């Protein structure tokens, strides 16, 4: 679909991304209150996903859309903290006294043998399963 400037939504989003992505990530790093670049990148990705979904609602040109993107990013940050508050995560020490509760890993020979069997079964195609040309 073309906008008023004659650009498709994909072209408009590409232009927005090229103009505003780095600035948006920096804004998110500052907004998080700690230097967590990887989390800021994740939240920027979620911001862009929402921007793709709602690009038709953006009235600004690509070079003036930073305010719109910041508003989306603000909602993404709030949603992130809301999820963190509601989700209880605990660190697990896999070397401590409870390490014996973990199931043992399969032997490499068993994995290789199972893989060979599966590949052998996949290569034996029956006539009724073959695709007609």
C-alpha cells in the first residue's frame, strides 16, 4: 500500500530503521537505567515488530517518526518490566549438591547410532510415499 509520499510501507519502515535504529537503542539503554545493551537490542527488536504491525497508524514521515517509535518503545519497556515482575526466575547451580538430580546425558555413541538409524529410515522411501512428478 502506498502512503502520501508514494512509498510502500516496507520502504517507509526501511527508511525509519536506517534513520532511527541506533538512536532508539541508545534511548532504550538510557531508559533501562543500567548499561544492558543486549536487553536494549531485544526491546528494540520488539519495538520494530510492533512498528511493522502498526505502521499504517503512523502519520509522520520516516524522518520524523522517531517520536512515534519512542512511544512504542516506552510501552515495550513497561511490558517488559510487567512480565519480569510477574515471572519468578531463579538461578540454578548445576554444579552444587543437587547436580545429581539431573538426568545423565546420553552417550555420544548412542546419539550417533540413533542418528544413523533415523537417516537410514528416511532414505528408504516407500513407493506410496513418493511424490508424483
